[in-house]
C-alpha cells in the first residue's frame, strides 16, 4: 500500500515537473487559442467596454495576451495595464518611432521597434524594450544617426534597419536592412537573436533601391519561413509583391506579385494561424481609401492565389466607405475589420473565414479611424479587442458568447 502510494506521488510530481519543462520549451509563444476559437462569429458578442484616453499620447497597439497596450508620447514610449489603465513603464525616446512596424514579442514581455526612417529620412536601428526589466537596448547600433541621405562619407557603413518581426518562439527578430555600397544602396533581409549579437543576412532583396522592404514582414507559424513585402520604385516591376524565404536564406519564392489592378504592390499585413490566408493592403490604397465601395484591405489565398477585397458591395449602389483596418482573430479562424457607412457611422464587423456572411459586433461614431496603415485594431488572445477612435483614444472591448 505504501509502495503504491509513493509511486503515485512520484508520478504526480513527475507530471508537474514535465508540465514546467514543456512550458519552458515552448519558448516565447502566445499560448492556447482564445475561447472564441470554438465558436462562429455569429455566436460572439461584446460583453464589456472600456474607454482609453492618453493625453499628449498616441495609442499604438494591444499586447498579444491583452494585458497591456503601448502608446507613444512626444519624447517617450510607454506601457499601460489594459485593465486599470495604470502606467507600467516609460522609456524616453526621440526622434519619432515607426509606429506602423512596432512589434510585440509573442509573450508580450518585449517590444521591438525602430526610428521612423522611411518617413523622416533618418538612420534607424532595431531597438528592444524589455518591459519587466524597464530597459531599452539598441540591438543594431552602428554609432551613426541623423539624415541617412547625408550622414557620413562613402567609407562609413550607414545601416538603416526597419520592420522588426518576431519568430514564433520569440528568440529571433527578422528585419529589413538598407546599406550603402559605393554609390548604390542595397536592401536585404536580416535576422538577429533577441539577445543581441551580430545580424545575419538572409537574402539580398534589391541592389539599386533603398528600403525596398519597409514594412510587411511575417514569420510562418512553425518558424521555418519568413514572408516579406517588396515595393520598388517602378510599381509595375514584376519583382514587387510578397515573397518567402527559409529561415536559413534558402528557397526564395515569390508568393504573390503585381496583378492587373490599380492598387499597386500588395503589402503583407498578417498571415492566418492556419497559414492558408494572408491579409494584404494595396500600396496605393491610401489614394482611394475613402472612396465608397472600395477596400484597400484584401484577403489572399496562399494556396490558390485568389485575391478579393475584405468587403465588397452587394449591388451597384454606394454602401460603405473603407475598410479602415482589418486583422485575423488569434486562432486565425475569423476576420475582424472596421468600415464606415454613408451616414458616418463606424462599424466593427467580422466573419468566419470561408464564409461571406458579415456580423456587426459593435457600432460607434467614430470607430477605427486609421491614422497609419495597419494601426488601430487588435484582437488579443484573451478575447479583448482594441479599436482606435483617435490619436490618443480607443476602446477595449471584451468578446463573449451568447
């Protein structure tokens, strides 16, 4: 009896240890699918809402686990608790960061970002904000700063780093690097460990155009491939589009190129968890983003190459303006998006992937005003949705079921 009891205790403690070991081996992942994963969009409803107001700031995004959000102030980047809106940590940082490509680690413990090089024409590096340690670190410091067109001489290695993207295990960051080679600018895809060290080049993208990849980098869910968007000077260039490369730099493949439409090169905004769908933004969409019945966001079927707008009119009459923002649900089974009707009312709507039926989860005026491509809408793993309503304002919405 005693031997059986001791054996049972040993099995129990071994199981506990095994759980911890497996958790540790899981890396930096975001965890299990949210409760909404088991339900269709028609069964979901908004059960609670919280207003966010950050004075003299700009809310950027919600963390993957839904526990925090990040905002930019004039001279700092700050973290807040989503439940209480209390400030967690602030790090002074100037000049302006590139809000469009700020990236949370899968564990929600760190943030990677860069200076806003593409719009301010300044040299930029990959920065790491460790929230728990309240520490800011430059991972790719080249000891050069300032306008990149006039910084340094031909002998100095000016390196413009952009668009950090975390691997699923949170151990590696892929990014775009532009550097000068004599009179030409080279753009290439690189990777670096989150602990620092020397960056490793994956693939050269362009040998005559800086920042050919300025945003739109995503990892495959298994971490074996990196997807990236190429936007060249000549927007009819057949090298524009979405590409993939193995994490060791092999098997470079164009996944989707420029087609015969007026949207320009497609920018990758996200890949569904099942990796059969991609969310893309038409590069020229800003020019018609407010036109009725036009959506700059589209769904791309990665298996068939089929490409369709996120929202389409049901008839010939004007029905909507937008879509302003769009994201996949954490488990990748649903699509969430915001758009404006012709009465200036904004709607938060969604549908199950593979189903055309739209369900409006929330309506507000205004809601989901997109000030930058891809900003103003997040769906976290705890079924919290962030929807932006202004530069320093937004809504935290809890998703439940009927």
